C-alpha cells in the first residue's frame, strides 16, 4: 500500500510539472506565432492528473485564462479529482 502511495505521488508530481511546463512552452510559442500545442492535449494532461500544473501554468503565464473551457474546465477537473481522492481515502479508511 505504501509503495502505491509513493508511486502515485511521483506520478502526480511528474504530470503536474510536465503540464505546467507545457503551458509555458505553449505561451511562448503563441507569442512567436509558432506551431502550438493542441488545446485538447492541454486538457487531456489536466484530466490525467495535471490539473494543478495546468491551473498554476494558467496563472503564472496568464495563458488560456480567457477561454471558457480552460477558465471553468480546469477548476472543475481539479475539483472532480480532489473529490475522487477524498472518496478513495474515505473508502480505504472506513
């Protein structure tokens, strides 16, 4: 059980760092009119566990903050993930 928790923590840390960095890279590419990272990929990374990194990336680089699917979608994804984590924790500890 402890190993699973460590692996999950490592995975979540990695996916959030990658997501955060990709938001910054996409913002840089947007400013230079270069090929962009698809919006669907940025959303998928959030769904796969990188919602904190996505939210921090949006805040740090002021990127995608005016797009409704990011402005409202990323916080909703984060809320859903936190709710699921609390439910799993509760289920394990009951």
